């Protein structure tokens, strides 16, 4: 509950965290990255 209250009262920090998460999602969670990971696993390659 304390964290909820904190972030509800700190809009800029909450937005900064959200934008960092969005940036990481767009960078790391693409079809290309997922396909590469899937093929690596099915081919028995270590990550």
C-alpha cells in the first residue's frame, strides 16, 4: 500500500518508469528477437 500511495503522489517518477518499460519492450520484445530465441532453443544452442 505504501508503494501505491508513493507512486500515486509522484506522477513524474511514475511516468519515467513507465516510459523506460515501454522503451525496453519495444527494443527487446520484437518478433525478430523472439524468433531468434525460439530457433536457438530448438537448435539446442545455449543462450
